[in-house]
C-alpha cells in the first residue's frame, strides 16, 4: 500500500529528526570529546593525526529520536524492539570503548541484544514472522523456536561484522548507508506488495539511514570523528533487528555479504575471536607516500582489505572506494533479491 500524505509526513519526520540531531549535534560533541582527551591516532595517516572518539553516544541519541517518532506515529512495538536492540548493543560498545572487553565476552554479551525482540513478540505476535522468505521459492514453514534461536545468534554475528568493517576513514558510514538503503528498499517493496504490512517497518528503518547519512558528513575522508565500538556495534544490531522485524533476512544477508566474508576471513585466519587491539600483526602497513600495502607476515590476519591490497598498494581513499564498490554490487544484488521475492 502507498502511504497517505499524513503518513508520508510522519515518515519524513522519522528521517529528519535523527538526521538533524547528528548534523547539528556532532560539532559541539566532537569538541567536548577533545576537551576530555577522548582522542585516538588515525594510524593510516603519516604522521598520525588525532581524531575524537567515540561518536557513538550522539548517534544513539539520534536513534532514540527517530524510533520515538516511529513509535508515536504508528503505534507499533517494532520501533521499541529495534531501539531496545540498539540500546543493548550500544551499552556493550560504549563499555568496550572505555574499558576494553575481552574477545569472547563481547560476542556473548551481544546475544542479549536480541532479547527485546524475543520478549516483545509475546505482546505483539506479528513483531516478526518465524519463517524465511526466499526469492522465487517463497517462504519456509514457520518454526518459532528454531527461528528465534537463529535470531539470537544473528546479533553478535551481524554486529561484529559491522565492527570489523570500521577500519578506514568513511568506511563504516558509507557501508552502513548503502546497506541500510538496500534494506529500506526491500522493506518498502514488501510494504507496497503485501496487504496489511505495516508502515511501521519502513518508519523504524529510516533512523538508521538518517544517522548513517549524517555521520558520513563527519566520518568521510579525512575523518573528523570516529564512531567507536559503541557506534559500529549499534549499527549492526539496528540492521539485524530491522531485517528480522521486516522479514527481509535474505535480502539483508546479500547486502552485507562483503562484511560477512571479511569477518569469516579474520576469524578463520586467527583461529577464533581475537580483539583487534591485541592482534600480534596488522594486516596492512603504510609505505612511501602514505600508500597502504598488504602485510606479508604469516601471523597477520587475513582481511578483505589485505586481499584487495595483494594486487598492489593503494591510498586510503582508493581502498575505501574499492570496498564500497563491492558493497554497492552486493546491495544491487540485494535489491534484485527483493524484486524476485515480492514482485516476480
């Protein structure tokens, strides 16, 4: 169904509220981080420059505003569940930003991010459907227990996949913006083609698009602020929660395939979860002229970035553009998956 003029206005507000909070609030927030000494070295610059971190708390405020608008506008518990998942992932991330969590405790804590969905589905049974919609083949049969177990496991997987894509200037903001647009397209297409499918799904997705777009202004090359784990883990939890409540899980998996492969390469090469701050060797190093090179050390983790650099050195900008090209292709395939699932 197409939104009415009033609904379109409410959807616009769910997008504009978080966008304006990030655009107007980030400059003074960055200054406060600098005053408190919350800065880190941008190690991919020669010489390293100081960048304030984490920007995650302000991004989370934007999420609160956007999801609150979506909740009061459409009266569904979907924005509440999405916000709850984001809040728990943000709590894990900000704790890691300040105290540094262990490589195993962080994924375990992120399992809790699914709890708002699991609890609220008891109050609103249509919060999510316990089946998967595949293109052409259609939907699987429903099985609440198995599906809910998969939902719980998906949160640390997706959140850490986003976190591992947060290495270079503009990488996480561009990646989140592109994948959230692919997610929004799938949810919007399902809304238009499925009778009774609530606009609350689209409304709950718009804050993620908005904060990614707003954050990109400050995070693109050369970055003026980093989001920290509080931002990247929150982005991943938001994405996972929206994919589950929107019933577009397969579309979401296709869209973030570069991040999934990147995390798989890292985990398999280091044989388990290892905090990146504690890895013995870096996958890249800076050569002459600030060019990035792939490390040839056997102990260096295998990453998507390292594989791209095996063909030759790149500047940071060139490297991020190569990663984004892969992401854009994945998002186009995700859009095609949406069309094949709900139109053909």
